[in-house]
C-alpha cells in the first residue's frame, strides 16, 4: 500500500465525462454508440519499443491485481468493451456498439465481428460474461459493478448487463483498461497459471516471455480487432527498481518510454527534447493523524496543521512542480466529482495567525520563555506536556522526506515540535495500522471516488481504521451519517446527483479533517523523440494511445 | 599438497554451515514482516494466517531452519514470497549476468592494476610511481556511485556512445551484449582498480627490497631479467591472494552497479529481497554469495600454496 498503492494505477480514475461524454441521449430515452472506421489507416512501419516499468508484483489478473505496475501491463494485454480516446470521450473497443435502455438499467453491447484473442479464437459474449462476472466477484470490480445484477450472453456477439438501478459510472468502469479487459473463458478455466504465464489475450499485445525480476516481452496480437494495429510489433518491458535509471535511459536512447522521477521530469520538460506525459490518477499525498487521542483528537489542532503547512512549497520543492495541489479537497481536479475547496488556501501570515489561534484555543500554549507549546487543560493530557512527536515517512520515498522536513520547519514557527523519522518501508504500514504513529506522511491511491470514500471513510472501510479512524459521524448541516451519504453517492442515479453528494462529503471532510490531504502525485512518463503519433493525455487510456504510435527511424 | 587441500576443505564445510545458521537468524531479526509487506495492513486475519501457513512462517524457527536446510541440500531454495516462483529458476538467469559483469570488471582490473602496479613498484619513488600514486589517490576518493553517474552522464547521456542500462544475453546478440556490458564493467572495475594498483605496487616494491634482488643486481644481471625472474615470480603468490579476496569485493560491489545500470544480476535480487522482506530470497542469495566467497578464498589459498611451498608449511 502507501507509495506502492499511490503509484498504482490509473484504474477507474478516468471518470470525468460520464454518459454525456459517451453519447448523446436519444429522444426515446436510450443512448447508442457505435464504431465507424475503427480500423484506421496503416501508419509508417513500426519498430520495437523498450519501456522501463516497475514489475507487476501483484500478477496480471485484472480482477485482483490492484497496483499500478500490474494495471499497466494488464492494459497492454487485455481489451475492454469500451475505451477512452484522446479527447477523453468513451469510444468503442471490443464492443462495436452499445445501447442503454429501460431508463438506464439495461446495457446491450454488440461485439466487434473481427474480435479475436491472440490465438485466433473468436471473442464471444460468453467470454465477456465470464470476464465481467469474475471482475464483479473480485476486489477490483466489487464496488464499480455493484449495480449489475446479471449478465446475459444473448447470442455469440451480444451481451446484456442488467442493473438494479441506473448507474452513472458503469460505462466508465467498463472503459477501465486496467481491470475491465476481456479474458478468454476457456483458457482461464483450463490453465491455473493463465495469469502468470504467456497466454492468449484480447489486447493489442500478448505476453510472449516473462522473466521475474528482469523483463517481459510483449508482441503484437496478430488478431487484434483493429486491423493493421498495433504498429509497434514488440515491446521489451524491462523491470526497474530504481527510478533514477529511467531518465538517463531515455536520454541515452537505451529506452523509449519510462516512468521518470519528478526532478527528471521537470528537467526534461524544460529541455523540451523529450515529451513528458502526466498520468491522471487518484493519488493523495496526505498527513495521517491518529485522531483517537490527543493532540489530534481535537479538530482545532488538525486544522492548525492544515493551515500552517505550506502546500505550494511542497509541490514546488519536493514534487518539482508536478502533480496537483489540494487546499481541502480529497479528489483531484480531473475527477468528475471534484469540488474546488479553498479552505486552507490562505496567505502565509494569515495562516500562521489562524493556526496559532486554533492551538491556543485547543489548550496548547506557548510557554513564557517561548519554544515548544505545552498543554494547559487539555483533556487526557498532563499539564506541561510538550506538543512534540515524531513524523515517520517511508524511507525509500525522497519526496516524502522533503515534505516531512518542510512540515517540521512550518510547524516550528507555531511552536509545534515535529521530528521527521525515516522509516523502514516494509514495516511502515504495519506500524501505521498498529497505531504506532501520532502523525505520519502517507500516500494513497484509489480506483475511483467511490472506492476512495468507501474504503477510507465508511465505518467498515478496509483502510478506515488506519487512515481516518472514522466511526460513522453525523455530517453537520446535512443530518445524515457519513456511511449513509457515501452509500447514497455510490448509488446516485445521475452524474449530477453523484457530484452533489460527493460535494457534501468533500466539504465535510475538509472541515473535519480525518486526514490532511495536501496534494496529488501524478506519474510522469518520458518518451523518446523517436516515438511518433503517441497522443496520451491525462484522460487517455495509455495503452490504447500506444496502439497507433510507431517508432521512427 | 593433498594434505593441505584436505585440511583447508575440513574448514570449508563447517564454515558454510555456520554461515547458514547465522544468516538464517540474522534475516529473522530484520524489522518488518513478509506477510504484512505483501498483503498490506487491511488484510483480514484469516488471509494473513493463511499466507503465514503457506510460507511456513507459523512454524517454529528450528523447524523452519530444518526445512530450509533440507531444501538447500537438495537444490531447492524455495519460492519467492511475492510471485511464488522457484528461486533457483531466478538464479539460472541471474548467475550468468552477474558472472559476466564480474568477469568484465576483472578484465578491466587486470588490464589496469597489474601493469600500473608493477611499473610503479619496480621503481619506488620514480616518475611512474608518482603518477600512479596520484591517479590512484584520486581514484580511491571517488565513490562507486559517483563514478557510475559520471560514466552514465559522459558516455551515455552526453556522448550517447553507450547505453545507460539494459542487458541482452551474449548468446542472443554478442555485439549488443558487449555494448551493454562496457559501462557497468568499467564502473565496477575502476571502483576497485585504484586499491589493487596500490596493493600491487606495495607488494612489488617490497620484493624489490629483498636481499635476493640486491644480490642479483650485484651479480650484474639485467633489469629486465631481474624483474621477470625475481620480482614478478616472488610477487605473484601474494598477489594471487590479494586479487582472490578482491573477487569477493566484486561480488558485493556489483550490487550497486547492477542497480545503477539495471543489470539483471544477483545483486538486484538481494535488494528486492530485502525491500520485500522475502526471507527465502535473502537467505538464498547471501548463502550463495558466502559459498562463492569461501570457494574463491579456498581456491586462492590452494593456488598460493602451489606457487609458494612455504605456505604449505605454515
């Protein structure tokens, strides 16, 4: 989890445009979308591509693997029914067309007639049914396909999804290349090692070689539904442990595509020679707080930290200007449910004054001689106890180290003594879960707003006991509890309803501060100038953006 | 000689067993837990218990050690915790890459340290000695990582003569393999060359002061003859031991170089194992390194004894 999960995948994150983006509502209340001329023009000869990526340690099962490294490779190997194009619009992929009827409760997909797995076997409705049912049962699809009650193979090339309620996010979930790809029923059932060995796949490329801790080789699927594509016939997928090797590899020509560090990304961006693509993902950078005991059981202390921490300096100095800032919102700006919250976007001098007032009110006073604040009448704390604690961060994470040192300087100005502690990565989240930290630097990723809120804010959320410690409080001004509001947001019938409900939650958490989200980290991918016709944008399906790309001489 | 070899071998086996016990216990003293690292803090207690059982971590330490040792004796090093792949399968691909890197570095060392050390040591205080001393002093002051970065910056990024990372097996593409090898081998080789040059120089300089060299000079023998017959011959046995022990440093030095150049050798496997708290990988790798180091030392001792009978009598 943590940073590993932070860089985890693009997952369901491309959820910005919803149905309005995927097709206009027809007068009869149904929507329809179809592909035309999908087999685009054959471009120049292709060549091979070498990419440096983290090894997909969690395997290649789209229903289970949750890390970005796995998601990336799965995206190359499997094809979803629909996908995002470079304009952020959902377009046909394995499904040639689809119709939404019965007030949004029935989705009917017609498969591409040319759709085949890499072994030449036709992709049928039975394969789609099998894949989506697996996904719904697995950890990755449980939340996003919750509204799907049944999946029917109408005929060999038609598949129907019946929903309990209208869903504003289903089509986006089905467009997620990292989890919603179609897998071959027969081969998966026949081979227990299907997801760890070279096997027939539906995506643009197929896995032909996998050397753990070293590299994998992907070759073009000769039966890919888009005739003549992909242009790049072979991808050498080299696994890296240390991101510092990535930028020199691009600059020396020994790799064509690689995830690079933030400093390198910024430098290369300024040079202008190497294209840098930013990946949109839900990837919060936050201060984790133990809200079960003082000092952070008092909201005013949490708010004091939120005011005092210099978020712009964090982004500029530690993330080299990349990623996004947050002054209260949990969701990042690309999210369809994003609300621009500016609660803590206050001038530095005013922020300091506000923070000091909050600490004074909370009973943490500056001693007469100055220095670290001490408690005076704080419930459960002996008077004279200094406001002093360690702030661990994952030792391997350079930006976290920088950010925690910045926090130390910021808090020192208001009499808060926070000491950065470089922590062993392997023990970090276990110890965070065991409640050993009063405050810590954290990173967290999620597949969607729903996934994030359900897992971190509901009383039964998988990470609630570690991240937010919430026990279903009532949302002030609304009257409903957090669990009730999240459930309503997840099941919202329309995108507008969903955005409104998440908006209430966003405003509530910005005030309550179960954790302090200070920004978002976005992956930076550098490519060789030789890679042409690659139009990835933060809203694009990255693997499919590579389908039409080619390597120039 | 046979008695000497048997005598050394008698120490070798207990040494390896003692190392195995020590490293098994040391690995378990590491903070962190492989199950937590794999499943994360949100994993259910049932899933944690299931995986602990699957990995054998719910058994007593002696039982775990017994199982592991039995497996090692039968060539089964266990499975990796993350991908559940046989560790021996991983090593099959790693050992040739690491061996190749070490061989490349050794060639760099032999081509630089031996001639420079002999030339400098043959005339202590001479012009060559002063130049070699100055160069090696600078070399000793440059850390391996800095040397590596300099090489990448100059040869890969600026001049783009050589790739900064990558690997192709020699059997697949010899030319490309050598291109990939050059920078890592130079980095690893030059990180140890200054030290060995100085050791060579000191050994040779010591020999030049020996009475038999003086006697040869007094007898009017030519410098070249004295050098070949008296200095080189007498310096070689000591140098065998020094260079042999240095091979062990190559093994450990390769860990950083492999990471820097993304070289798929054994060093990276150790780093991954430590980061993931993969006990079996760490144990397998350290044991392998220990066996390699102990074997090299043994070979060097035997070669030294063959070259210098006095060693056998000590």
